[in-house]
């Protein structure tokens, strides 16, 4: 899958901002067809970081969220600033 088709947009809520700072994770809305491996590859390619783990959740509203944990070498806060969401 094309990385631009996998990642729809970054999500920034109160909970997401706490996760961003405390656990070094970024939250994205992703395509329903995207697998964890697709999400990992897309984030690494688009934002030039290394991903340690991807957790996905499908909400009751039909939205698929991906919680992307970065390796300790990279700061999620720096990526969020680059994206303009922080």
C-alpha cells in the first residue's frame, strides 16, 4: 500500500497528547485496510523514524486508530512538532 493511502491524518486529543509525552507514542487515523506492517512501513518512510511497535483500535464510529510507539532514539514530540500538531 502507498504510505499516503495508509496514514489519513495525525490525531491530537487530550489523551493523545499525554500518550505522546509519557509513552513516546503518536496516534494516527489510518485506512481500514491497512495492516500493522503497512502502518509501520508508512510511518518510517514518511517521517524518517524507527517504529518499535504498532497497536491498532477500531472505534465504534468506524475509525481505525494506530498507536505508533517510536524507538528510544527518536522523540515523538519532535515528530509532532514537525507535523504541526503540537
